[in-house]
C-alpha cells in the first residue's frame, strides 16, 4: 500500500527525532561498526603485505606528495590489493546486519515499547544474518561496476532491506517494489538521500568524534521513508 507523499521537511524532522531519541544506540552502533571494519581491515591490509609496500615509499608523502599518490595508486592495482578490497567487501557484509537493528528499534518506539540493547542485533538473528549479509555483498559487488550511476543505484535500492525485514519479501520482490517507489517519488527520495549523507558525515567535517553520533543517521531516514511511502508492517 502506497501512502500519500509527505513533505520533505516532515521526513527530515521525523528522522531527526528518531535519531535524537536513540543516541545511545547510535553511539554503540558506530563504535561496533568502526571497530570491526578498522581492526579487521588493518589486519587484512597487513596480511596482504600492503603495509610493508607503503613503508618503502612513505617518505615521499613529505617530500613529493604527487609521487606518493602515484605509487599508492599503482600499489592498489596489484593482485594483493584486489584481494584486500574483496576481503573488505566481505567484512562490510558481515557487519551490515547491524543496520537492521535500527528498523526494530524505531518500530518499537512507534509502538510505545522500550528498545533494549539486544534489538540492535536483530539483523544477526536466525536467517536474517545470511539474508542481509548476502544482500550487502551483492550490493557492493554491483556498485563497484556502476561508477557514476551509483548515485541512482543507492536511492533505488534504499528500501530493499526494510521490505525484507518488515514484509519478509525475497530479494527480487523487494527490489521491484523499491525501484517502483523510487520512480514514483524520485525527487523526494533523492533529496532525502543527499541530506542524510551530508548529515551522517557532518560529524567528521565539523568535529571528528562527532561522526560517532551522526554516522548512523541515514538509518532513521530509511525507516521514515519506508513508514511514509510503504507504511505496511508485519514485524
């Protein structure tokens, strides 16, 4: 069931309120997310010998930054670097289900229930982990080939995880509905995505540690878009 299109101002206000009401969960999410990706990523970077290779020309960073960048770009085209990038895709896929927890948290707020820490890990329970990890892996693999079109790919698939979580739809049906909704509300979804990305990373731009609170904001926007444009819950 498609709901009447709301004003972009209302979407942003609602998303901000969900974000403000769940700040402890936002902080916990970011700490877990960055800890896993950074530590696992650093291990993989060293495992494939990329740290050792960078050390061979790291002094150029201070004397000739252009030469440093040229060597770094060449390094990232090597076979080991490609293996590393593939590992990072897997790492991000493994941690992706953590985003799904916010769907449950925001829904509990709407129902007048009190969220608990365990709700943040709803995406790791049962078959959900494999469902969303595989989705994330496929999304990353396809995104690597889209280049500029990634700016359309992201908003087109924005509601897929919500449809799978709340409705239990498979990948293909969720994709079809998400794309159809995007076509009907192109400007609204595109603007919402843009604002969410800017807000999510403004914590880094304005004050580095602020990103630990602002980074997960886009989860609130996704929930608000689903609630207003789809509006059908079974969870």
